[in-house]
C-alpha cells in the first residue's frame, strides 16, 4: 500500500495520492495575498461608507432646508398678518381722541453689513450675523380669531362690564385670556453663551409678545399694583400704563387704543419708578423707550456687581473693561437684566415650563427692518454694473447716481462716508428727543425711531419744550410770527421723522448649526392708503 505524502514546493502546493494512485492538488493563499484581499475589502467598505455619509449629509441638509423654509414661512405669515391688522394710518400726528393706537419702529445702532459703530474697537467681523437690534411695536386688530394671552392669575366676571384681574402670590394660577385688539412687539434677545460679548450664530432669538388691549379690565387688586414693571410684563400679557393718581402715588391701569397713541403708556417706555432703578418717576417730556423692559415671558431680574441692571458706563457683568459690553447695553438683551426661570422665584415659578413660549425663531442671524425712502439715491457699481442701495457692499465706492427710492435703515448716513439727503438719511428730530442709546462696545451709539406720535402733547397743559409757553401750537395765537396761527413750527414736540411712512421691509435670516445652512426671507408691507 502506497502511502500519501506532501511535498511543499515554491507555490505551497500540496500533492496527495489516493488509493488508486490518482494525484490531487490544492492551492493555498499566501500572507501577502490575504493582506491584499483585506485591503481591497476595506477600500470597498470605505467607499460604501462614504457614499452613505454623503447621502446622509444630503438628506440632513435637505431636511434642514425644508425645516428652515417652514419656520421662515410661518414667521413671515405671522408678521404679515400682524401688520395687515394695523389700527392706525402710518403717518404722524394722530389725535389721541381718535383712538387709533400707534406704530413705532426702533432702528438700533447696528446695521446689516457690520455690527457695531464704524471704527469701533474690536469691530465684529462675523459676516453671517446681520442687523439684530431692530424692534417693531404697534397696535393691531385681529381679522379672524382673537389674540390670546397668558396671565398668572384669574378673571372675576361678577361684573361683566368691569371684569377684575386677580392674582394670589401664595397660589398663582395660569390662565388664558382673549381680545380682538392687542399691542404687539417683535424684538430680539441676545444670550452670550460663550461669554465673548459678541452675538455669534445661535445666540440670538426672535420674540413676539402680544399684550391684549382690554380697557375695561379692573386692575385694582393690591397684589397686581405692587408688582414692578418687569414682574408684571413677565407674567401678564396685558397692555397697561402706570399713571400718577396723586402726589407720589402711581397706579397701574389697563390701556385703551386712545391711551396707546401716547408713548408713555406703551410697553417698554418710561413707566413707574419701580423698575428700572431711576429717580422718582416723572411724566415730563420726553418719554424714553427702555428696550430692557422688552423681556420674554417668564424672566426675572438679576443685577450686576454694582447692583444695577445694565446701567450705562458701569461694568455690570464683571466681564471686560469697566464699560458696557454688548450684553449689558440693553439693545438686544442684557447679561444682568433677565435670565430663564431656572432659579427660585415664587412669582414666576409656574412659568418655568412655558418659558420661551413667545420665541418665534431661534438660531437667528438677522432681523433687519428698513423703511421705504422715496428719495434715497441708488448708485451703480462701476465693477459689476449692479444697482446699489444704502447698506449694500460697495455703495460708498459707487459714484454714479442712477435713481431714487430704496428700503433703508433710519439714519443711514451714520455708516456712509459721503452723506446722502433724503427723508430718512439723517438723525431724528431733536424735538422728539428719542435719539439716545447706550454704549455699544464702549463706543457711543445712536438709535433712531419712526413713531406716529400724538397730537396730545400739543394740548396737554404741559410746557414740553421748556420755553415758558404752554401748548403754543394749539393756543390760537401766532406765537412765532411766522406762517400764521398755530403752524407746525410752533408745536412743542415733533415726531422723530415728521413724514408719512410708505412701507417697510423686514429681512429674517436663520442658520441650522448642524448643516450650516443659512436661509433668508423678506416681508414687505405697503402702508399707502388704498
């Protein structure tokens, strides 16, 4: 019997014989061949993985685009609907007795092509973040479902003609109320999460607060009257004013549209002495706009190292130099002023679950409001032949004027090397006294406001301009000897821009931080009467 044997050769071939003498051979793989095969397998797996990753990224980007488009579309529809319900013609000097309400557009010192005043130290260069410190406030009437608001209390309807607002600090109760008319504020808040004092992507949110106009509402409950302005605004979606009912006695009451034609009765304007901490309150002209009081629903007061909530010139948050950082300035939020309800605060504790319910858009990059100026010069770019408007890159360098009419920032001359002459190019009227603003990055800034104003100030028995004459614009005399009796030049006050506003444009820009996708939508509203 022949035995089988194996003879290794150079190819590692194994040869065996069967019992009948037949020769059988079997090939094996070398180590090199195995490594090559493994490498090819890994390359194939890597290629497949890359394909799946690309597909996944595309799906993620497409989903982000769809979600952002939906968010922007919903926000644009909401804003357009609010503006369509305006109760007042957007032109100056409505009479308070007409009960038309108001329209106010606050243009902060920032602008879309560069945050911070020109030449400011540490000028911010993040190009995706635009103008984020504008504010829209106005009265509107719903054309469909009534406006809804939250309150930290209940309504007693025992007297249906004079329902009473009740608040129990020991057992606060959240309720919902409704009205066909409301005071609406669109504004932004800046939360400096990384502490660099600049608004980076993802640190700005857009808010919409609706304050119901319920003039018959009884607010005499003592627990209501003792709340500070910020406490009340944070917990009650009701339009109120604080009026002096006796020497040093201030009473909170519900507003009517007639009341809201006057600046001092509106949300975030110079109110009671309880907040902010200022000298005894006064109703003397002017009536300042305190953006700091535009707080999201459910915020609480916190104070800086100096005990003040963002006072100009003080290093309230202890960050940086001993001057105002952008977080303290009150332009679009304050590190010292308001924080989410994550600390014990009995008054607002029930709002802990609903904090941010007034957030319209998160991850905001721009909320840029512009007014239509029929005389704003448009220029042609020498390099691209494009038509440029104030605020566009290269506008200053473009010398040839090719037309007029554009949507512009109020007081857009502040960022032009060569000033222009048009309705809204310059600062607001000094007689309006609304052009003050705190420091931004330690640099003095200037804000502007378009306001429908009120004729009330010209027949209220107060010497607003301090010239020793009272209501000389309506007293029936030719006090200045120019242009006849009670001409416009004799009036003690003036709207910031004493011209009708033909329309506004609002640009909304957001970012998806995961996909880094950026999307923008524009809302344009025409105020010309039909």
